[in-house]
């Protein structure tokens, strides 16, 4: 049994669920904003999704470091895609947390919801680029 592949599999599994949570939760939250309600539960789900993205993304590097004694050697486009993913995660987590603790107007929450959807989709797209070019 290859423990490295099992570790990567679980990291990828959590990473995928984090992606679904971020994008799906953001889309559902946008639908709730149309009715004038701001769903704190959905916002928590999106925040947790971004947290899962950060932790599971970090796990990929940690697994490589543990098994090879160094981080993955990525360059060029793959490195740029990783940077975009990290930036999206940071922005998404920050906006989701701010929605929970700052009293925004419905209009502002809708704007943040659209932003969350967009950066979630951008993060997913960057993951494909990172996978292909690394």
C-alpha cells in the first residue's frame, strides 16, 4: 500500500469538497439574497469551504515535503496558477468572514456574493491550469 498516494487522495478529496462548498454555497447564498434574506448558515458554509481549501491545498505541499524532503518543483504558469489560487482563497475567506461579522446592506451582500462566486470559479479554473502545467 502506497501511503503517499493515499495521503494525496484524501487531500484531493477534501480539496474537491471545499471547492464544491465554496462555489455551490456562494450560488445558493446569491439566490437567498434575492429574497432579501442573508443566510448566515450559507455564509458559514462558504467560510468553512475556503478554510478547507487553504488546509487541503497546504496538505499537498506538506505531503510532498514529507515524502521527498522538498516542496513540489513548479515553475512558470503553474506557479502563477498557484498564486491565483492562494489569492482567491485569501480574498474569499476574508469576504466570507466579513459578511459574518460586519452588518452589510443587502446590496453589498449581493455584490460580495457575486464576487465569491467569481473567485470560487477562478480558483477552480486555476486548479485545472496548475494540474495541467505542473
